[in-house]
């Protein structure tokens, strides 16, 4: 079973607001015309979640930058700020989310 199918099942049983799912999804949201990305976005948006990161989060020498790390939330109205931080410890950018309820 593909991981985005598992994510879809999990999202269906989560509360309708106040949820943040973050990590390395290994699905490049910067890819255009990609069936896996299209299916993932349909599942995420269809369950009321939205990706907070829309820039490259993984930059490895010799490879095309990708957005594979993300934060999915169904609590946009309480999102104050989100983004990436370059720490230099990895090929991955650190991702962050600041919620007004925290």
C-alpha cells in the first residue's frame, strides 16, 4: 500500500481542526504533471488538510531541488507563520510552523 493511501486513512479519523502532520513525505510537491503528486494533493486537500511548505526543502548536490518535507494542517486559521530554515546539517531544510494557539 502506498504511503499516501495510509495518510488518507489516518486523516479521515483525525479531528476536524487543530491537527498538524509533519515530516519527510518523499513526494515532491514541486513536480509538475506527476500522477503520484496529483493523487497525494487530491487526498490531502480532500480531507481538509493543506500543505504549509511550498519551496524546496531538499537540495542535494547534483540533484534537482525538491519539496519533500512538509507540514500538513487542517488548522489554517490559527497558522501564524511557517517556513524553512537552512541549518547546514543535512541536505534537508528544517521546517517550522508557528500556531497562534501555542
